[in-house]
C-alpha cells in the first residue's frame, strides 16, 4: 500500500518535470514565431497550451485525491502542497508562452519585433528556456544549491528587460506606438516567465528544507575541518 502511495508522489513529481519541459519548449518556439513571423508555429504553440492546462488540472485532481485518501503529514504533506503551487507556476508559464505566440499571430505577416531588437528578444527567449530547464533539473535532483542559483540567473533577464526599456524610451525610437506596446508586453511576458521558473526553484528549497528560500541559510563549511 505504501509503495503505491509513494508511486503516486513520484508521479506528481514526474508530471511537474514534464510540464516544465513543455513550457520551456513552448517559449522557445514562441520566440521563433515572434521573430520569424511564423504563423503556423505560433498557432502550434497556442494549440499546445491545452496539453499543459490538462496536466495542471490532472495533477491538481490527483494531489487533492491523495490528500483526502492518505492524509499525509510532515514531509509528504509538504511535497503535495508545494507540488500544487509549482504546478500553478508552470501552468502560468505556459500561458505566457501562449501570449508571445498570440502577439506573433496578431502581427502576421509582419514581425512584432523591430530588427534592431531581434537579438535582445532572442536572448530573452533563450534565457527563459535555460531557466526553465534548470527549474526542471531542480525538481528532479532536489538540489538546493542549484535552486538558489536561479535567483542570480534571473538577474540577467532583468538586465535584458531594462535594455528593452532603454530602446523604448530613446528619442530615436522610430517604430511607432503599436510596436512599442508589443515590445513592452513581450518584455513583461519573458520577465514573468523567468519569475515563475525562479518561483518553482524557491518552492523546491522549501520542499527540501522546510524553510522559505529568502530565510534559508546554507551551511558554511567548517574552516577547522
């Protein structure tokens, strides 16, 4: 009976990893769609978000059923409750990738991103994928040190986000208000996607240690050892 119970806990973790991989891939494809004005790819990303939403609902239902049936306590309870919150973060990440794809669809056959900002948006898309891949690795390994690294990695996304705004506020901006709105929204979508990846990692810290990431203090090596 206990073996089946722990298999169910493992299945929840596996679902989280799969969700992280799906939304990371979705953001990568959405980035290609927005830069290449690829309508077919944008539509593919939008349609694929249904699968992420279903995984979120299924995980939620399974977790609630597990709570009712097994009434877990201590660490097991923390796993289930934290998994529910991570699933919500990942579902929202999928929505953000979908939003990027919808901007691409809206502006087709044109690209929503001016040529002089392609490199920045591409970098934001690639960084978003790396952050989510690292979040998936953290879920698998339960590596607290790796989880805490995502906070630092996210600083790079914030820097790229500020770069976009410098372009928007520059007196030499010549792409019009509509494009400025698109770029502003896109910057926000990438920034929020990165925030959700960090949130997933922070929740793993809590899952493993019982302490929130901003309260957790890693043990320092003993200098006398």
